[in-house]
C-alpha cells in the first residue's frame, strides 16, 4: 500500500473516551495514508481530524443494564442502519471498533461475516468481569489492539490475534505535568489546594454521582476552608452540572468548565472521580484519587455478580492492589468520600508514594502506540 492509497476507514467510538482514543489513532493513520477517508460514529475530537460523523458518539453513551432499556430501540436502530450503510455503497476497507463492546462487537460480527476486515481497539475487560465476552470478541475481531501488556497472552489462549500497543495517552500526557501552567489555562489562581470533581461523561453517571460528590465537597470545605473545587463538564452536560451545583453552598470555591478534563487533572492536587477511563488518565497525571461509582440498584446487582477481581478502578486493577480507595454503590456516601479525600490531603507522604506508583505505571504503558497500531492495521489491509 502506498501513502497515496485512498483507503476508506469506518470507525465507531462510543462516548468521550472513545472519541479521544479514536482521534489519536486516526491522526496516526492519516499521517501514514494522507488520502485516507473515515466515517462512522464519533465525537468532536474525531471530527477535528476530518472524520465524517454520521452519528455523534454521545448517542452511544449509556451504561448498565436497566439504564439502557429506554435507549435500546434507538441503539439497535443506529447499529442496523450503520451496518446497512457500510455493507452498501460506502463499504470500507477496514472497520475499527473503539471500545463500546456492547455496540461494536455484534456490528463487527456482521461486517466480518461479509468480508470486511475488523479491528477492535481496546480489549474488553474480560479479565475483570463478563468473561463470556471473549467468545463474542473471537467472532467479531480479526485483530485486537490492546492497551495493557498482559492482554495479548490472555487473548492468545482463546485463539485471538492481538498486539499490545500501549496506551496512547501515556505518550500524550507528560511524565511530569505542569500544574501551574494548567491552572493558568483554566484561569485559576496558582496557590492553594485544588480538588477536581469528575462525575463521569454520561448523563446517567452525572445523575447518580454529581450530587454526592458535591455534598462531599461541602463537607470538605467545612473542614478545610482553603479548598477549592473544579468540575470539567463533559460535552452536553454543563447545564445539568451547573444546575446541580447551584443547590450546594460552594459559591466562588467551585468552578465548572466545559470540557478541559486534562487541564483539570493536571491542575488539581486530588480528584473525586467516577470509575472508568478517567481514573487511568488521573493516574497518568500522577494525581491521588478517590474512586466512586453508583448506579441503578438492579444494574448493580447484575453487574457485581460478574466481577472476577476485587478491584474496579483501572489504577488498582493494573497495580493489583488498592493503591487508591474505591467507594462503590451504597458505600459512596458524601461522608465517606470526604473522609477518604481528607486522608490524602493530610498525609503528604502517602500522596508522594502513590505518585511514585503512578510514574511506574506510566512508564509501563508508554509505547509508540500509533506506530504499533498502524503496523497491525496495515497487515490486515495488505493484499
């Protein structure tokens, strides 16, 4: 294949984290193949790379079992229409599903059975929960691009071809973040402790977590009047977060910004954070954290039965230890969140120790992700 080869790429990225990962990958693919055209489901970061978003990625931003039911018909319709279009006049040379396994794997099975090469970027967490996904993954993906070093060997046991490509954010996020510069970019004063609040990138996450995080902030402020807080609102959620924040007496101690989650994580000293991809981003910024999650009680009962490990947060899973606290479901009370945050703030030696652990983690995940990923994709595309 030459760099001028006008390849056609289809890609589906669900929610903000998939949009970010997909945009980093697409940038590298376009550097190798400048004539590449891309389309599918994506968000603003992919669109900045010239991606033709037939549907926005936030249409796929759902979680849990019960919560998805009101959206199920719409999601099935989008997947069906997308598959029809890709099997019609706009048939791609390769399809890449970026995470979102509940949406992407069935789509990949359909496309692969019709002769379209398929790649899945981000191994589903079969090592943490829902191990039955490995059978669907084997049918869906010709190749899996893995973020974590232990995953290819695990997939090989099931006959699935895979490549460890590292985590692209490990190359984007600096090993030594500049906290002062990030505070200036956000318009925050440079002095004083700053707590970042990340209640998630989905509307359901904000619904279940934002209020309890903010109630914890009020408790923290009462015990530490020097604390300030900042929330990076995911796309489309700022108005909702502003409304929730207005019900809590934080006043000028709280700043809500649109997006800019990386600047917020770089600027803060500590974060209260929803379990998910953002916890790994916080670890790469070397920020101590308190991980929390809360969802519909029935979804929680169904999900907890499928867990294979004691940890839920990615930093803890990768470290195989509770290096940061996890407060899940009923345990995620405002009082418990505030108490856990205060432990970090009052024990600087503990903060330094976890930052050292996160630096080791950062080195383990840093690879030339784009080069490794494009090499793997080129082999699939080779005649």
